């Protein structure tokens, strides 16, 4: 998506507010089967990889390992109480519950291990007063759920991580590399990846193979597919197999050329009707949620109220069931003065400007030899050892001259 686990199980069980789900759903006919939910270790540790574990382990970003906490720091931590408890991993059932309770769903992209760790860290308890409650669009106060619910490895990484001019240049193998990196860093959000351009257009078989690779090799929980009524056969096939599918309608960046560029969709009565028809078709096909991109807020609200899958808006107003943005867009990752993001993006930070400031300060201090500072950034050596080193060097030089 330009930003850009579990397909719904048996519909009656998932949609009923009082219904309970069994731990497994037997294979049945197309009209009754959707998906057997995965949970716990089955999702979290599909490959057994312990990289980026959140169970007390730390990751160093240099070649020097992170130091173990000293007894003093341990006692301080003990005095402050137990460490924050990671939340449970989000599931599709959570998203359905959020929609029924009118709790906005949070979704954000990640494209590598560090950006995944930012999302994971945001799921820890916050001491901020604003984290305790929030008001819904209806004015009712609801308990805020911690952190990001859905982490999307979107094909937008083609631009923000690979430097391509559009999402259509991204290959499946490139995306898989990024998926694995994100999966190592983010453990409690539902992990969804885009099916790249060209991987599902020729046949249903191609789409199924690409989706399986994203699940098996990329360690994703589900896939996102751009398109409306025309992709229904693929969606139905994947959901019958138990692969969770998120839809994406409205502005579909992979088809921007055929849409006349990155233009708002659904502004005319005919265009709005197509958005609604696409949404209903995908809803019937079994998507567990769908992205509505760049459509008028009135249309987004209308669609959200008439389908059972949660809607995730981007440039679609605040009356959808949730919101999504590209992480580097909302954090101000591009420091270029000429960079103009989409109208719907709000910058919640300026990491690009801060990064440039830090690099320039580094250059100044290296040029002025104020960094590294002796004693502060250097390692000590005993004087007698240094003197012994000089004597050894002098002896070797004299031997060479003889």
C-alpha cells in the first residue's frame, strides 16, 4: 500500500458477540469453512528462532555486545517492581472484538528489525495518562488497548527501504528478506505482508504459492492483497486453505497507472458504488479485515457500517474501524525539504531531521578531534605495559638493522 492470524473462522461463530470458538475447525465446504485460528507458540515461534527475543535478552547494534546489568541496577529494578509484562499476541478474534466494542484498531508498517522493535516496544505499558483511556467516535470512554495491533510489512518498503520509485518494482524474494527481519523484532502484533505486484495476477496458483512463501519463509501470520471483486476467487481459495487475507480497496498503489496516478477514489456516485461493491464482495469472500485507502470519509463510514470485516483507513477519515500509516512517513523519516507526503499523513516525529543533525555533529567533532574524547570513549592501558611495548618494538627494530 502507499502506506501499503487468520481469515475469519466459521462466520456465525466469529460474528456472534456471545458465540465461543472451538480450538479447531474441520475442513468443510466452501460455504462453511474459513480458518482454524493459530495461537501461542504456533505463531510466535514458527521457526524456533530466538533472534530478537523479548524474554530479557538485548540486541546490540554494534560489534560490541551489550553489557549485563550490574547488581546495583538489578536492585534498583527490583525496588521499582517487576519488569513490564509483554501483552498477548493480537489475533483476528481481537480485531473482530474491537469492531464490536468500537475500539479503534491500530496498524503501522515496519520494514526491518529496528522499525519492528519500535512497534514491539510501544506494546509495553505506558505511564502516560493518555494511555489509560480514550473516547470513541460515539463519545463513550473505552479502555485503550496497548500498542500496535497489526504490523504490516507493506510493499511501501520498495520506496522507503529499497529506493525504488514505485511498489511495482519490489520482488517477492526482496519482500521475504524484510519479512524475516520484521518477524524477528515484532512478536505481539499480528504480522501481515503484502502480496507483491505480479505474484498473483497470472493465476490463482501463483497467488497461493506466493502466500505460502510469505507464511512459511517470511514468518507472517497473513497476507494483504490489493483489488476488489476480481480477486475474490483467490481470496476464497486462500481462506479455504486457512491463510488469513486482508483486503485493500479504494486507491490501490500497484494499479496507480491504470487509475491515472495516486488519485482519490469514490468521489463520484459511480466510483463510490464500486468501492462498496468491492468491499461487500471481499467481505463475503472471507477477508478478516480490509484497508480503505484515499476515499471520502462519508463513503468509508458507509462501507464500515455495512460489512462485518473491520475496516482500516488511510486517507479515509476517522470513521473507519482503525487506521494505518507508513512508519517512516508518520515519524518524519525523509529529511529532504522537497519531500511532500500524502495529504493524510500527520508527522508524529522528526527522526530524519534528528538523524541529519546527529550526523553533522559527528562530522564536526571528528574534524575538530573532540571525538573520541580520551578517557571517555577510549580504553585504558597500564603505563608499565605500554613501556614494555615500546621496549619490545625498539628491540625488534634493532634486530632488523643488524
